[in-house]
C-alpha cells in the first residue's frame, strides 16, 4: 500500500476551490516535488496533508489511516522556509528533543534519538548552543535533525532551504536525501531548479493537477511549465535561446548536461 493516498480532495477558503478534485498516491521511499506558481494550491495541499487545515471533501490516507486520526499526523514531519520560526528552545539539543517528547518517547530513547540525529547532520558538537546562533546552513541542518529525531514516514520540505545560496541548497538537499532514504519526501516549491533533485514531479495550476510524471519528462517540457506559470530550469531556457540562434544542444536538464552539450558543439 502507498504511504500517501490523496483521493479526490477539494478545498475552499470561501470563494471558489483552491484545490479541485485532486488525486495522486506515492510510495514509501519516493522523492516527489509538488511544483506550482504562487496561487497554484501547493501550500494549501501541504497543510491538508499535514492536517493543519480541516479536510472536508475527499480523503487523505497516511500508511492506510485517515489524516483525521492523530496517529497519521504524527507520521509527518515538515521543514519550513524560515528555520527561526520552528525553533522552540534556546538550547539546540532541547529543541531536537521536542518532537520525541511530544510523541511520548521515554527519556533514554529521546537521548539516543537526539544524539543520533545531531551526529547525522554534523551538529553534535553544537548541541549546547542556541539554535539562533547557528549559521544559515547549520540552522537548516538543525531543522533536518529535528525531523530525523522522530523518524516520520512522510517528510514535507515546504520551500525549505530557499534562503541558502545554490551550493548551500545542494549540500543540505544531498544530506536530506541520504538521511531520509526510507521516507517519502515531498518538496513543495515554485522553482523548477529545486525540483531537479526529485524523482517525480506533480505539477499544479489553479488548484488542479495538470501533470504527474518522471522529473526529466516534466521539467524539459517548457511549454507545459510555462502554461502553469513556472519558469523552466536554466539549462532548458538556454537550450531554447540557442535553438533560436540555430544551435541545437539536444535535450538537456541540468547545467552539467548543458556544459557537456556545448563542448560537443565545438
């Protein structure tokens, strides 16, 4: 059974549906990007999956259980865009312990979970520090440690890591991928570049699912992305520009692929 089933859900804040008849499912260790422009419904979808908004039409199941049940909500961890808004304690190790404590783990298990998660992200030596004193990259890794501490089966990255530069993003995304191998990881983003590290892309526009498929097939379809008001990845934009000047690199998705294709044109 898939870890996540979204079955024909719709949602409205009052005037018209923000999410309309949306359905999809995802397996336990998939890495998915939910991609869409502002107003596409992706943030509302995230809140419905987490149970932060009341589900009125349709059904969402986590590991076979309705999101309306407390146990399902505890199976989900979220990393938000602003790490400072997530810290709940002035001491890093106490902040990391918050999740396990909230979910009823005993003291010994909490200590073990805190140590394991902080070591996994390279912050064990900073455990006595204030999370607010950490650098931007360290704060993002601290958020990740907070998720790892209670081992959720579904992890949502809500515009996460976007405050870092490109290299910082790549480093934390790589760490997240290696640390969350067994979890379903859902990246919520408006950026095609941030979706590149996912295996699958679900494209939303005006609250509707307009495409669901393998990352390369979705992100190299510039017309599809532009119809959803999403800017194609840099390499795809450069290919279109070169084509307009009579140079065909062939299909490219990443900057590395673009560089290699340009070398072959010489």
